[in-house]
């Protein structure tokens, strides 16, 4: 096991990794930009090193600064968290070339899976169902029209380097497709310096169901069941839960098995998530992408399985074999997470940075609160607006919903606007209660 580990991240996930290190007996080195200088979680690490000014490009995204901090902190490993450099193949490569273990998959796996067209072909090789669409990139608009007519409109134009919903466009006819190809490709070039786009059939009513996996460097790979993340706004997840409601047992089994095949075919190790769309009409599922990192919503899986995913990540990165066997991974009860962001619902959910002047967080049976904030903490304007993740775990989904309702009612925050009012409405909604939502539900309803 490592003696010291650096956390190349901030906020709640930095604190989450500090906690895992402490329990493993690994010393942690936190880093911070000058905007995060006063954050209290830094005191919980064994050392904290300033890595630059507020701008992420000069701090949390600066490989140079992070590697210098790693040298200074004398660490043997770096945990990248999520966001920032967590899916940078280059960062993983630099870490390893400096003899520092990267807590994540190999750079080859990150590179291959980060390209959606390549990921699609790996899925096909592993007999994992993909959405009907183009074989590879679309370069000729006439061929694209021919293909769209064959698979049937509507189609979705997607950027191969895409992320965060950028470079995606729905086309419902030939004219929209031709215009959309140009626009999506320009947007992708601008956002990702890669203009490559491809086509998928657009599944109008789909659920987002993803499977948590973990694999070691000795060829063992297991799944830790699924999460439903269909409650989204602008492709950003708001509510996540496990197990996925109203999912037939046979589909669930197939889905989880497909995720493990995907990981094995890609030669993937460490924690990851295989994302699928589930067509609500026929419960057929299709691979969409692999997230090659720990995800925001990982605690949902921790609650139902009892597995500490961050500790497992660190163990796997240290070269240990997975002790957990597939048949011993339980899925107990029902867990739900809501993401609490400092955003202004009255102003199109723009980030609402500022000082939290009062805070009372819920507790009691079945409640977990993963957060780095407290009364007096100032939410900086430079980074994402997540201030915490509220989770509940109960024996049944019905009870979990009741506990979440109660916990959200107890929540009291002053000084910044938050997503709490929207979350209260979602949790109280009948469609959510029935588990019959799809990814367009939030935007159609609220
Ligand atoms: P990104 O990497 O930009 O987040 P994804 O491929 O993960 O892109 O897709 C993000 C979201 O877009 C999905 O959760 C789903 O809501 C929607 N989506 C993606 N592909 C399709 C599709 N073929 N049909 C319908 N919706 C889709």
C-alpha cells in the first residue's frame, strides 16, 4: 500500500478521498488554488499545497503544478477525483512516467474509451448492444442522409470526442441533418479540437441506466449493480438511485453482464461506469459510453453494496487483487442521491456563488451527507456549483423516498440559492414515485 497519496481535485470529492486515505492508513496530500485557501477540509489532510491562482487552467488543470506538488509532497500515488484531469490520458501517462501511480485506468484505456466511435467498436467487439448508427465517423453528408433514412428519423448527431452534452444535435429530416452535421462538427471542433461526428438513432423515450464496475490489474472484473440516472436537466444528473426501479430481472442481469464484457474487452482496470440507454417502450438497452473515473453518484452504489469504492480504487491502483467476488456483491435495499448545487432556479439555474450564512443539514436514520461546506464557507465562482450530495438508504424504495422527502424538508441553507426546491418537487412527483421517468421528464415537467 502507498504511504502517501496526492488528491488532484477539490471540494466534496477531495474530502471523500481524504476520508478513504485516513481509513486505509495512507497519508493524504491535498492541493488547493488560492480561491480554496480557506476551505476547512484542507485541515483534514496530512499536508496541503497551494497549486496556483483561482483559474482552473492554472491550478487544478495544471499538470506541471500538480506534479511539482506531488514531488514536494513526496507521494507515490495521485487520485484525480472526477472532472478536471480525471479522464486525461496525458495526465495518467505523465504521472506514471514520473513513477507515481495514477488511481484510474491505463492511459490506453482512457484514450480508447474517450473516443466514442472507438468505444462503440469495442462494445461491438464485446457483443455489447450499441444504438443503431454509423460505423465510424460521418464524413459525407449524402451518405449520412442515406444512413439516416435506413435507420429511420429522428437521428442524433454526436461528437466522437463529446462530453457534457456538447456537440449533440437531434435531426428529424434530411435538411435538419445536413445543417446539423455542419453545426455539430463546428461546435465539436471548438470545444474538443476534434470535429469528428457520428450518427445514432435518437431514442425518444429512454432511461439512463449505468452499471458500476471495478477491475484489478490481474484480470478480475466485477459489476456492482446499476444506477438509474434518468432525472436530468440539460444532460446533467439531478437524482440517482440504485437499484433502478421497474427493471425486469432478466434485463438487469443482461445489462450488468454486458458491462463486465465491455470492461474486459477494453482491458480496463480500476473503477468505471458503463452507461446505457434503456428504451422505455421495449426495455432494450444500448451502450452509450464508459466513464473512466469515479463518478459523483458512486455513494449510491456504496450504500446498497456496502463496498467503499474509493478505498477499492486505491487498493487496485496499489496492485492489489480484488478480494470481492461477483457472487458476494449484494444489492441491499434502496438508495437515492440528490445533488445539491448552488444555483438559482429563478435564473435558469445559473451558478450562485457566495457565502453560506446559515446551514442546517439533515440527519437521522438512513441519511448520508457528503459535502465539504459549512456555515461561513464561501462557494467560489470558478468551479462547478455542487455543494453536497444528500443520500438516503432504506429497506425499500418507498421508504427511501419518504426518508428523502423528510431529509429535504429538514434542509435549511441561507446565503446562496440552491436546487433544493426543484429536488423537493421531483421527489414528491408521482412519475418519480412510480419509477416511470425518462431522461426528458424533468425538462417537460418543471
Ligand atoms: P456526453 O458524454 O456528452 O454526456 P452521452 O453519450 O453520455 O454524452 O449522452 C448524454 C445524454 O444524452 C444521455 O444521458 C441521454 O440522455 C442522451 N443521449 C445520448 N445518446 C442518445 C440517443 N442515441 N438517443 C437518445 N438520447 C441520447
